[in-house]
C-alpha cells in the first residue's frame, strides 16, 4: 500500500473516535461554554485551514490528485461528523460514524485489489450491517431487534452512498449523514 493511501486509511479510521464527544459534559466547566460549541470550533478550524490550503495551493501527503484545487474529502468528512454529532441521537450517530470510518476504506481497498464489484458491495454491506448493528446494540438504548432493523437500514443507505460518486458532495459526507438521517427517521416511525 502506498504511503499516501495508508495515511488516508488511518485518518479515516480515526473517525470512529468522534463519538467520544458524547463523553464530554454538556457544560464544559473550565472553558465555560456548551459542548456543541466544540463542534463549531472544530469545523470552523477545518474550513479555515482548507480555505488557506486552496488559496495557497498547498498539497500534502494524503490528498488525492483531484483535491488539489477542490474541497478535500477531509473537509467533507468533518462536515459530516459535525452534522451527525449535532443533529442525531448518540446511538445513531455513533453507529453511523463507526461504520463509515471502517467500511469506506474497506470498500476502497477491495476496489484497489481489483475485486469484482459484486464482492465489494456484498462485503461492504455485510461489514456495515455488522458494525452498525453492533454499535447500536452496545449503546443499549433500542433493543436488539430494533438495532438490527436500523443497522440494515443504515447499510442499505450507506453502501450506495459510498459507491456512487457525486461531483458536488463527497461520499465521506453522504456516507455519514444519510444513514444517520434514515436510521433516526425509521427509529422515530417505529
């Protein structure tokens, strides 16, 4: 594996740590503001860095060639992380982010190994379903049956989100937000 790909995969895996945000108290005692302000500061910092990078034409290890003059995937991922943590219940947010953190790179590795698309889709779907359902079950809020249903719904939405590329929105955003939205809606309806 090339060094830049390894860096991208490793950073992608770190997204699974984003739900640690929920361990922070709602009111941060030392700094004197609410927990959600950290999300805004996080995304604002990423956006400012990206604006600077684009303006100065900075390229660094881990960027894909098409990101040299366009918004990079790490910015889209940061926007997705911010939206998911801010807008959705913690169990759904955790399941969505943990699953996306590992399944998106898995699909990329399977494709780079020149596996047939049916194998990529099947393995990605299965991995997403297992990770998502397990995360929901471990949060212990909705019960096993509901967690499996939500995990299935998340996988049904996430895998096409990763597969079909959109020139306007990166799959790192879509693969985090769309499954969380569908799982939250379904949990509300059931």
